[in-house]
């Protein structure tokens, strides 16, 4: 093979690869990815429901505490309020962990930025918060991903 033929072949290869990539990028998402995104959306709905129920339970317990008379009744109401807060915090943490796990499993890039912005906002910020103590560099990378994915978020 002469130099000109080899050079022509070398110039054609990158073009063929570049032309081939858009075809593959337009293929339908694999069923597993779609299922994982739907699972994450379900986990987000569960998270929101848990958060709403938790807020109501805390508010109800706080109301009882505030209405309690001084003395032992107030102390008992405070103890009950703290029990409710601890139990509700555990529920919210479990729902948050499930959301983050589902979002990570689905892959952040598989979500629709417009449709899933609330899910991504809560999920990415929670994920970064989980990483912040044991892996600050990983948390910083997640925050950068958050800024890239959701530049117009009120949390930025």
C-alpha cells in the first residue's frame, strides 16, 4: 500500500466513526434504563409523600407540646414530641436513601432535566450531603454535576 492510499484510509476512519456515533446515540434507551428511571420517579414520589406525612406528624406533636400546661404535662409532651421527631427523621432518611440509590442506579444522565428537575435537585443535593463527610472530593464533584444539570435551580 502506498503512502497516499494509507493517508486516505487514515483520514476516512475518523470520519466514519464520527458519522456512526449519532446513529447509535439516537437509538431508543434500553428497557433497563427506562425501568430504572421509572423506579427513581416512584422513589421520589414516596420521598415526597413521606416528607409531607412527616411534616404533619411533627406539626401535630409540636401543637400538643405548645398547648400543654406547665410542669409534668409539658415535660411529657416535649418527650413525646422528641420521639416523633426522631421517628420521622428516620423515615425521611430511609426515603431519601432509597431515592438517592434509585437515582444513582438509573444514572443521572438518563433523566429529563425539565420533567425530573425536582427529583434531580433533591437527589443530587442529598447524594452530595451523604458523601460530604467521608468523601469531600466526591461531594464536590456531585455539586459540580448539580450545577451542570440544573443551572437555573433556586438552590444554586
